[in-house]
C-alpha cells in the first residue's frame, strides 16, 4: 500500500512535469466495478453498463444486466435461471450457437446474439470479440465446438474472460488491461499453466477464476500468483449480490 504522503508527492511531481497523463495506473485500478460472483461468474459495471459473464448459482434477482455473456453450454457457465435473474429489460445475451436452444427451452426470452471464435460484435456500444477457448490434452472443450472466451472493450479498458480453456497459442499477445484466467486444472488449465498463459497474455492485471465451487481451491489462485513472475495477480473476494444469502 502506498502511503498518502508518497502518493501526494508523486502526484505533485507528475503535475509539475506535465507528465500526469503518462503515469501508469496501478494494475488493480483497472478492476474498478468488477465483482467476482464465484467460479467463472463476474459482474462488471463500467461507464453505466452492467455486464455479466457466465452468471451461475445467482440467488438474488438484480435484473440490472444489459449484456450477458455466456462462454459455452456446460451447466456451470450456462445457467438459464441465473441469466433470467440478472437480465434487465432489453438485455442482450451473447453466446455460442449451441447455447441458444438451451436458453430458449429454459424460458429465457431475452434477445440472444450468436458469437463464434474470431467474430466481433458491437452490442450497446460495447465491443465483444469471441476468442477461441479449448482443451489441448483433454476433450471436455473441443475446438470444433465453437465455444469462446471474450474480449470486452468498455471505454479504454479491454477485459478478457478466457472461458474454459487450456493455455492456447491464440492467447499470445492479447495484451488486455484485465485477464480472467481459470486455474483449477481438471477441465481447464492448472495454476502453473495459467501462470505461463499470464506471461503470454501480458495483461496489466490478471485475476484467477474457476475455483472454489466445482473444482479447484484458493490454493490454486495463490499458486498462480506465486508462479506468474512479473505479472500482477489480484485474487478477488467473492462478492455477494444485494439480496443474496451467502450460503457457501
Ligand atoms: Zn466447461
């Protein structure tokens, strides 16, 4: 933690040299508005837009999500009950093709836009890129399934939610401000593999996910931090949405 005195001094020096704009934001400042809801589930409130990613096991019904991103059709990422609880009026759901009938069958009425790896959509002024997500040495997530991670751009912040994936070549040089990476092993990459992925992705700040619910523990999150070298790793506390009991 920087002391207030050092911060003020740094700021004063920056202003006096006219270099304020060039001052690098510390990595964690990019996480403003980002909440981890457990497993691979996040809420991101940025510039007046609320975006949910893989909402799962949501008890509350905030109905404030304007954009809902679903990485693939496994039950711990595609949870129609949670989608209906977080969706605001006029929400747009973005999901790979095979998710769409599952959402409809479960009664999700919201508009759904299909996305595939390599495809870019503009939804409510937010740029959403589908990034490949697949396994290399196991077959839970096949490249042919067309499942995705997302690079989401709001204002000047690019946030990468990797989905369920191993460390794949397409991650090289993504250079987002924020990267959310799975660490549990089993169905996705291990924490050590995520550390190598973090080095290749070169986000300003990297956040571990996909632990603490189905598979993986906080020890995996800490291992990512220990092994990620010069990368900034922030382990988020699980956020409980207003109106929700923390039963875990
Ligand atoms: Zn999966």
